[in-house]
C-alpha cells in the first residue's frame, strides 16, 4: 500500500464503532493492531488479564476482516515485533507509506504522550479523534468541573442523567429521587441462591493465546486457568444478557455484600468487556432501564447499576484527565509503608483479605467492596504507599486501566488526593466487614476485640490511623466524630491501641 490511511487500534479499543474506524475507508486504508511486550509488562499484569486482552484483540481482528477491512495484526512472537506502540507504527509507516495516521485518543496518559510524538517522528500527519464510546466528552467534563469548589460525583451524575435521559420522567428523576443507594447495603445469607456468570470454553484462538501467555509470562501473578472470559462481542453480549435475566433484579440489594466462596454474588462481571470495547456503556444502561420500565427489576437495582456506568465510570475518567500528569504520585497522608507480601500470596490469617486476594489470583476479579473496603481499607489504615497499591490494582484486575483504576485508588480508596474525589477517607474497623460479610466467623482473629494479639487487625489499625492522621482529618465533617471518640479513650487504652498497631505493622 502506498497512500491511504494507517488506522492504529489500541488493545482497549475493540469496537467497530471506534471513531478512527468510522473515519476510515475500507477500500484504501489498513488497520494496525499489535500485541506488545511493553504493554504487558509496564506493570506486571495478571496472566489471565494478558490472555483476555490478547485473545479479544485477535478475535476483533477477525471481526474487522469479516467486515471487509485489511488488518495487519502483529502477534507478540511475530518476527521483528519491536514490542512498543511507536516501534510498530514506525514499521508500518515504513512498509505502507500512508498519507496519514488515524487513531482514537488513548485512554492512558503515557500512551497519549507516545501518540503526541508520532507526527514529528514519522513525518506523517496524525489525526487523533475523540473517543465517542464514552458518554461524557472530556471538554464537557472540564466545563462542568471549572470553578467548582467541590467535584463530587453525585452532582456530576445528576447532570449525566439529564444529559442521557436515563431514569428520567420529564425533568424529574424516576421514582422521585436521584439515588437509591441506601437500599443497596444488605448483607447476603450463605444459603441465598447465587446465579453464576456464564462461562465460555476457549476456542482455538484462545487456546493458542493461553499457551503463549503461559510460556512468556509464567512468573506473573495469577492463575491462567480455568479461563472462562468472553473474548468476542457476541459472547460479551451473552454474558450481559445473562446478568440482566438472572442477577439484575437483586443486584441492588446485595451489591455491597461479601460471602466466603462466592466471588460473584449478583454482580454483572462485565467491566472488563466495557473497558476494552466489547460492550457499549450507553447500550447496557438503556437495556437495564428498559428492564425497570417493563417492571422486571426494582428501581434500586436499575439505578444502582446505571449510576456505576454513567456516574462513577464517566466521572473517574474525567478526574483522571483533569489531573494528569502527577495525580499518580499524590500522597496527601504521607503513607510510605511497603505493600505487604500477602497482597501477592494471599498468605494471611485475616479471612477477608485472604478471600479477596485468593479470588483475585484465581479470577482477576473482585467486586468494588472487596477492593474499596477490604484490600483498600487495610492499605489505608496500615499506611501503605498509595503508588504501590495503585500499581497492584492496575496489575491484578482484568478490568483495570489507569484511567479508571488510578482515581479509584488514589482518590476514593486511599484519600491520597486530599479529598478532591472522596468526601472522607474510607477507613473502617472490622465492624464493617462483619456487618457486610460472613468472613469474621471463620477468622482466626476476634472482630469484637479492639487490642491484643487476638484482636482483628482492622480494629487497632483503624484507631491508630485516627490518632496518626488527626491533624489532617479532625476538620472533616464525616471524620470529626471518630476523632472525638478516640480523644475520649483513657490513656491506657490509647497505649494499648498503639502497641497493638505497632505489633501488626512490625509483622508486615
């Protein structure tokens, strides 16, 4: 080929509605998709995550070819694979001599910086198109954020409801209120019927990828098998349809619950499909709204699901691009402790942490409460370096891309941005986990005990966190009462808390 356009498709852009594809010409243009060692190892991604993305990329290339596109697909082990985006684009430009390069804007800052250098590097015009798969364009988010004293998600979410018309009755929210989260905090009983996400047997393409990943990334975290992810658009849509039919009606009630041996409960388990382009976010929200309007699901379930997509997902993307670069190094609480080894091994006597991390190792998945209130809260109250925790979350979850993971970690989980995103630090004692799970009944530690060798480590660490950070949190309206409670403890109790916390931290 000489002339035409080179359309570069990134590994999280596996959608035929991608703006760069919509702007192309099948008769003249070539599509470049490449598996890159740089992308697989800039953090040490979970083996199952790498396999999922590579297999989905290979299937997407076949989908494009079937639609009439000419696709240059570069497997990881292809001769001459340079291992980087810029290197592969350089090889394609040299071979094809395109008139221009078209690419949809990258989801991550570091990749956007690479793309920004292509025009000068190759002497070819580069057209970077906005990613219209997201519902809120980045200029619209910046306009919303400009001049606001508070960037709380709830207010953004209401604007998104109005913008999309989802769950709206005219100008008013359906059901008479914007948010039904207060109804979504039920603990689940162990004998509750649990639906299971559908499993998809690996086809020949996926089996080839599993062998490749098993050989090339054997020392990465996580189990590669069993591998049950959907890797095609059709199967991802089937996974979502199964959630709607089997689990959505009770999703709201139990979305914060945790149970031993139940990794999925009533969760959708579709974030990895949304974030790589196999599912369309607005389409899934409209499907959920239709279920509520048809009377098949309660409004707390429909609203809770839609808020996660058009509210939280769009919001954290806006925060990411508003604050980068530099957001990844924020550390308002000045936490510097090394990430404990058990985050990789799951070898801890704390039942809740062992369960969440074991599940993460097996499935490359844990639901939002396990991330925020178990692994996240422990890191917060133990004073773990937030950047180290950020890299762990980015590594271990199949749905984790920096634009969505970083604000959730630095802002929501670790309060490392000083309250830009969250209204309070999500610190908690063992009482929260005991209320929302059955982990504590099987734990070696006593969740009712505040101090001593048998006390749940969350308890002394929580109060020690209050004591250590009182200068930063005493003025926070949602934390002031806990500071006052700590101040009322007798000196002997404060000493016991400090000693118990010190013993736990020494063992880390």
